[in-house]
C-alpha cells in the first residue's frame, strides 16, 4: 500500500549513455525523473527477466530480455533516459515491496511520460483484433492510466497510439471512447468500469481482484494463495460506496443484495 507520508518508491532503469546497458536505480516521489513504461503479456516464467536476474547480471540469456532492449531503444528515441518494466523492476522476494507495487501500479502507469505496448502476437494492424493483450486483467489499467500509449508489433513496428487506434480499441474492448480519450475513471460508474473487465483473465487467480485496484481506486494487501473468491470478497469490502458495492456484488461476486 502507498506509504502514508506520500513517498513514491520506484525502481527504474537508467540507460547508460553511449551504451546498450542499463542499471536499476531507486527513486522517490520528489526525485522520480520522466520515464517510459512497458505494457506486455508475460511469457513462461523461465523466459521473463526478473529483478534477481538484473542484480546478478544473468538476464541477457532469457527470451524476455528482448522486451527490455525494445523499451530501452524506444525510450532513447523519445529522449527518455529512464524506463520501467514490471517483470524486473519489482523485487518480488520482498512481500512489502510487492504489496506496495501492486497497490501503486495504476500510479506507475499514470505518471509515466509514455507507455509502450509490445504486442508479441501482432505483426500487422489486422492482427489487433485477435491479440491476447486485450484479454488480460492487468492490461486494462495499463491502457487507461497513461496519457500517451503507443502500440508496437512483435517486430517493433509502430502501429499507432491510443488516439489513432481509438475506434479499433473501442470495438475490441467495449471501453467508452471518452475513457480512451483520457476522461477520469471517476466519471464512469463502477458498473461500467466492471463491464470493461468482463472476460479478462489473469495468470494468478488472485490477480482477478488485485488488477482491479486502480480501476476501482481501492487498496488491499495482496495475499497470494488466498484464492480468487477470497481476494474478490476483500476487494468488495474495500469498495467504499454502498451502491458501488451492490454493483460489484452483482457483476463480480454473482449475487444481488
């Protein structure tokens, strides 16, 4: 959960000038520089570069390292020295850091100067409609939170941004075009926001709840192993407004009060 004194801790990559290498640095609220952020779908666990891999300098051997170099190169082209990638900028061995990151994730994307969406199963604009990225739980907030979102194929080819692809995204997801244009989520009912999440899936069952935290402006500590239903019930309790709870119960928990 975000610390009460407002500190915004963020492990981000610092690109070394005139080099293809980058290193992790820790920044706080007052010192977080402009940064790019990556949105993607995870591969197999053994393919993804972890925080430990970066510390031990063993990540380059993994398939997922390609996504890091893609993000680094795009950020450099956009004049950004820093970038953030979820697979390896969170120390998941620390339960406190993991909890803070999950509850801060919406803000991480919201505060980014630009979000790059790397679509590993897309090779042309026509492939957008079948992309796995639009079916995942976490990618909803990664689409809505940042001001600037750009989409790229598996080969790193630019497809467009959230504005130029707005009609396609609306058709694929059913998300209001007003939301895609940047209208605050608070302008939309909880019922409408929950409808945008329908049919989305997560790799870990509890993430069905945790991926909704930013969408619903709620905070709960993650407890992996508690199960999907228990996590959703805790999220239900965290939703403050009674009317919002009723809609949550009906649409997510499957019963009417």
